[in-house]
């Protein structure tokens, strides 16, 4: 039996990403944020899909250990260029390199989601891939974009919710918020399955 909203379990977002926090706020549920302490280094031979799912689960489980009564959300995103993972660039030169690799290419942004509740034994994970086709960008366009938006904390060096949309030819997805970092359609399904009441 579902609990009324005032009695339902606390919700914790296992991420310090402001993009994920802003997305989760759309659902109108009270939640807190906790930083997961997880090594994000890919395993030898690990595919971008497998990496994203493993890290989303690891983040949710790490936070759930400290908040056993809560429903915990973990998420991770890996840019997948022909099977090669592209993470957050962290600085300008790496971002330039990433965008040069991606220009004129189709990149799959593998956005993984996990929801865990230790108290009930609930655990689900899913993947929301987003296919993104980049324009054949010139070096000058890449430099102008990076100087304007500085997307160094984003997998693949582009913010589709900002100026990064100008770099793209097309986006294909069944869960449009996945590209920003948290697939809200899947999040709603999983939170309901975990026993939370959504507005």
C-alpha cells in the first residue's frame, strides 16, 4: 500500500550535480542531496553502457548505506563515441579535443539511472540512451562555444540545455531530460515502484 506523501520515505539524490538537482526539483518532491564517494575509473574493456549503469548503481548504493531508510537516486552519464567513453573534460584543451572528435559524428549519451532503498531491499537500474548528431564544426566554432559556455563539467563538452544546442543537427530520445543528466520519465516510474507518491 502506498504511503501518503507526508508519511513516505525520505528521498535522497546521490549526486552533487546542479543539473540533476534542478531536474529533480521539477517533480515537486522534497529531497536532500548527498555526495556519493565512488571511483569513476572505467574497468578494462568496459563499454560506455556498462560503465554508466555500474556507476549509477554504485552511487545509489554508496549513499543508501548512509541513508538506509531513504529512497536514493543515483545517476551517471557517459558519452559514447563508437564504443569509446568520453567523460567530463575538466579543462579547455580536453574539451577542444572531445568536440573535434565528435564533429560530424553521432554520439550516444548513455544516461543510467538507479534507485535503491536498503530498508525495503528495493533496487532498480535502467539506461536512457540519447542519440546526438553533431554538426561538422570548425575549430573556430568550437573555440567560440567553449569560451562562451565553458562546459567543462559535462560529459562530451556540450550543454544541450544551453548554447550547446547550436552544435547539434539532431537529438533522438524517448526520455528528453536524459541528455541533461537525469531521465525524469524513468525516474518517475522507479520512484513509484519504490513506493513514493508523486504529485
